[in-house]
């Protein structure tokens, strides 16, 4: 195991770090999904596809 991975795992043992890390990860995941949705809207994808993406984002938020 490399040094960076060992350090990261040590940091994850700290509950405050772990909460902050996971919160930021969720935030970035949602931002990415929203950007993908914007691209699909701009490219005029079918409404059903767009609704599926919105539903997927909603499910992700509910599970976070």
C-alpha cells in the first residue's frame, strides 16, 4: 500500500474528517450529475430521458 493511501485511511478514522469528506463527495457527485443533465437539455434529449436523470438525482439525494 502506498503512502498516500495509508495517510488517507488514517484520516478516514477521524469521524469529523470522514463526515466532511463524504459530504464533499456527495456535493461533487450531484454537481457532476447536474452538469450532465444540462448537457442533455442543451442537446434536446427526449423528455423521458431527462425525467429519468432527474429521478436518478432525486434518488441519490434521498440515499445520501
